C-alpha cells in the first residue's frame, strides 16, 4: 500500500505550515494549503517564520484563493465555483483535496470539508468550538456539523473546549501540537538583564476584554494593565510593552490614560512578523499571555520555549487531565493574582529559574520530535493504517 497523503488546510498562526514541515521530516507525504487572504497577516504567513520562502516555495506549500464559507453541498455547484478555485493546473481546490487520504482542517477551514468524501480531522483552535459551534446561527450550525462529522476533533486543554466537545458528543482528542522549538529557543543576547533592575513585561495577545457575554470568553487584558499600574504606583521600576492589535485597541489606549501609566507603557503598532515577535520575547523578563480562557494561547507556549516566565490563567483541574506535570508558569486569573506574580518576578534569579524550567517542560510535551510522533499516531488511528 502506498504512503498516505495528508492535506493540512487553514494556517491560523502558522500552525499548519509548521506542522507540515515537521511531518515531512518524519517521512509523511503532507502538503499545506494556505488561503491567499491569510498571507496578509504576518502571524499566518510562512514568510514570517522562514523569510523568503514564498519567493521559491517548496512543492508542498500551496496557496489557494479564499474558500467559500457557507457552501454545504458543493457537487451541484461545482462548475459554478470551478473558476474561483482554479489551482494546481486545471483542478479546483475541491477536486484537488479529493486526491488526499486524510484532510486536517484548522478552525473549520475549508468549510466544505465534510463534502469532500475523505476522512478528516477538525483541529479546533479555540472560539470555533467553545463559542461558534455552540450557537444557533447558520455559521454555528455549520461549524457544529463539521465537528460532529469529523473522524476526530483536536481541542485545547481548557474546560470550555472540553465541555463543548462532550456536549456535542464529538470524537475528540487532546494532542500536544508541535512547537517549533528550533525557532523559539532561549537567547539572552538581546538584552543585558544584569545592567538594569527594570522589569520588562511583554504582552502580545490580541486586545479583547470589553465584550462580556455568558457564552463568550475574552482575554482579560485589562486585568494585566490594572495590576501593572499598581506595581508602578508602588514605586517599582517596570515597563509594559504590548501589541496594538485586536478589537479593543482603542479601549486599551484609553485605559492606559485613565490609569496614568503612559510613561511606563509602550505600544507597538503595525504588523509584527514571527522573527520580530521572537525578538520581543527575548527582550522581555516576563511574557503575559491571556487571562480569560483558562488555557494557553500559542503565545504562552512560544514564550516558554524561549525560556521566558509566562503569566497566564490556567484551569489546573483540566490541565491535569492531559499533562502529568503541571506547567511551570505564573498562574493567575485575577488582578490581585497578576499583581502578586509581577511582584514575585521582580526577583531576577526567580524568573530565570522559572524560564529554564519552562523550556524543559516545553521540550518534554511540545518538542518537535515527540509531539510529531504522537500526531502521526492520531492520523494512523483515523486511517486504520500506517501513513509512512
């Protein structure tokens, strides 16, 4: 039997691109399909990890036109959509994907994955499962259908995703997705931490904290800013650097003014590549992730891989279901808890030790080798045979 062909579709935060690289190292015949619209976002553009790769892309990296988001039964409309999906000579994306043995769909992309007639894994990336799929809107019903018809659904280690997977009776599985530990590695050369007592906190998460609703989780960014303001008012030498991105960018500017911490806060606007983001991790003493989802964002895992202490809100009960060793992070979900951990992080040796342990933990659970092998096992379970 020939090796299985695997298609990874949708490239939110470059997850599919990186995973495809790791799979190919292990001999898997994997290709990644990236929506051209995604290339406009630096964090979802392969070039931000590997500068220049799009000038001469490898044959396993395919860029395709934007897929329709509401096409449920494509067969009668195939001719109508053929021109829009023209890719790889005369084949539409729909026809092309039928040539693969397994499809891995990130964040419900493509939306017509259940109509292709091939086994597929739906890799939930957060709100697509715990929020969208639980609504009664047309898009919500469609997302729910995609998850329910998948041969397997991957989700994160947060209680909301686990509850949604159980409520929808999904064939769900947690997987340690591979972190590019070769790209995100410890590097202390960009900032001399022995020459200053300033605590530099970097917060790259999307700014999303004003919209409160029972079935929606925000990132709780305001908690960090309020805790940081208390730290500064107490006379501690600290600086907070954040990225101006997300729906609450303007609200965050106003919050900084209201808290009167403009002199201690620096905002970085514009697109930030993965290389630049990594350099900002290196510059920081502490990286702040998110405080509303009770789970890691990709930011937290990347920062830990760089050997940086991470402020993040984790649900220990749920995390313990998947990890036999708790992650060495500054676990905090309230303003008071964030403040207490910021004060503790003023101790240089304490945060250095935490950063070293963070790197060790990432290598154990999310390192390229081990995580990729586990991922391949999941693929083989779905297909019922080896894939290499």
